[in-house]
């Protein structure tokens, strides 16, 4: 063989290798998503099995199944314990070849799983965990937060109540990453708007008896008692605050994180007048109403979707859009997340809004108040909208971000 022939043969082999490799990548159209949340305890109503419903709806609505993709969903209960959550996630990644983990309410679990996800290079699609640190100092190229965070909650409810005269605060705070972040971010907003934090008390997660904590809040004489907790802890605190006459005595309760499922559990008689911030409500517009009607028909207890369940739907829809744009599953979480940031987001529940370099999606938030019983026109008609918070005000400005991914 001549030298020229040898070079031609080598070139042909190289081209053949490329042509074989490219279709192999493009033909990998299998995806596995793990929904990791609290399936049985204080956050089960806001996430739980109904988050799986939302994810499956997103898969169906993506249209990829009709195009020959195979998309599977597994689910697990992290029991609000970071070690349990990490163990489930590790098993999913190593044994079940899960490509993305979704939901993760409980900031302690989410922060731990985020580290593992980066190490294993899959994707963390966070809708449930609130800590703003996930897109701040603890951000990674593998994690996004789609729905809300402690910065949004603080700059919604905290700012509104302080500006309307609630200038002294006392906090009842869930004693883990989420509660600490929410108290920190709300305290910063209160003081920035001329208010003063008089003190606070930490309580264990999943507390049944708030009496001693509420007595301390009562004794503080603060105008606002800020509940830096969520789910069953929030509803228990509100019920017991009513029994202690906190609001009747002139103090205002600030439910810094409240979900429609919490209001449903409390009933309008107990929850009426509560002011809070969310980025989703089933009755916002025609599109949210249409989705929520479909969701409720499939959901446990025919519940309307919580903000985080709606976020799971929108987030997985965008994740699959990125997969399709890539032409197949690259088995590279950071690559898929980068494509998600590159593509414009647009879904029927939250509308348009960029997914920023720090992994935070920009969407509007809304200040709501719980209706009085006589104002409600029927089941799940619980909110009246007080104000709209612009997307750029609902998320920490990029120039102030401590996320290492953000170039200053």
C-alpha cells in the first residue's frame, strides 16, 4: 500500500468513527427522572405523590413519547433527612441510571443532594426547596431552582408587612437550613425597610406543640410574628396561635411560606386575612385554570396544585425541551442544564422568563391574602391578589449574587 493510500484509509476510518458515534448519541432517547420529596409527613400535601402526577403530566405534554422517546419516573421519600435523601439519590444514579432528580422540598436535603448531583454529573431540578443558597453561594452547574426561594418570600411578604406598619418582628423558625435562610432573608428586608427584629425562637421540624414558642412571641410585644416554617408546622402554628389569641391580641401573623393546601387544611375561618407570597395560583388565568382542572382530576384527594407541584410540571417540561434540542440524551447533566439556560422558557403556568446563569428562573410573584369565608365562591376559591411583584424584584439581583457561576 502506498503512503497516499494509507492516509486515505486512515481518514476514512476516522470519518466512519464519527459517523457511527453521532447517531449512537442521537438515538439515545431514554430518560429517567426521580421525584424525591416528603411522601408521608408534613410536606406531603405540597409535594408528595401529587408532584409525581405533575411530572407525568409534563412528560405527556412534552410530546416526546409520541416521537419514540422512553421516559420513566421513579419516586422516593427522603423523610426530611439529608442522609436518607442522599442515599436514595446515590442508589438511583448508580443502579437505576437516573438522569435528573426533581422537587426536593426540604432545603437541608436539597443542599446535600445538590453536591452529589454535581459529583455524579446529573441534573437537580429543584422546585420544592426554598433556600436561596441553591442559586447563591451553594450554586452548581447541575442545579436549577424554578419556582421560588427565600429571597422572593422575604421581599414579598416581609417588605409588604413592614411598609404597612408592621415594623417590629419576632420569628418562629424551623430549625434547619430552610428556616434559617428564610429568617435571615426576611430580617434583612425588615431592617432595610426601617423595621426592627426583636428576637426569635427555633423549633424542631414537625412540631406538634407550639405553646411555649407562641408564649415567647406574645411576650415580645412584636407587631408581627413571622412564621419561618412550612407545611404542617405552619398550619399547626396558625391553629395554636388562634387558640392563644395572638391575632385577637393585636399581633399579626406572617405566614412567610404558605401553600393552597395549607389554607385548605386550615379552613377559611382560621386562615382568613393571612398575607403571603407565591408564584402560582390555580385561578390566575385561563391557562392555570385549565391545567389545574386536569391536575385535580388525577391528583390524590382531587387537590388543586401547589406552587411547587406546578413548578415541577413547568420545570420538567423545559428539561425535556432541552433534551429534544440536544437531539438525544447526552448523559451529561451539566450539558442539559446549560441547554435549559440557553433556551427561552415559556410554559402555560408561569409564562416566559429567562433561566439565569445562577440557575434561578425569573418569574413574577404575587402577594395574596386569604379570603373571608363569605368572599369565597366555592371549593379552592381562597386567594385574593393584593399585588404583583416583578420578576426582577422577586429574585436576588445577579450583580449581588455570591454564586461562583456568575461573572461580575
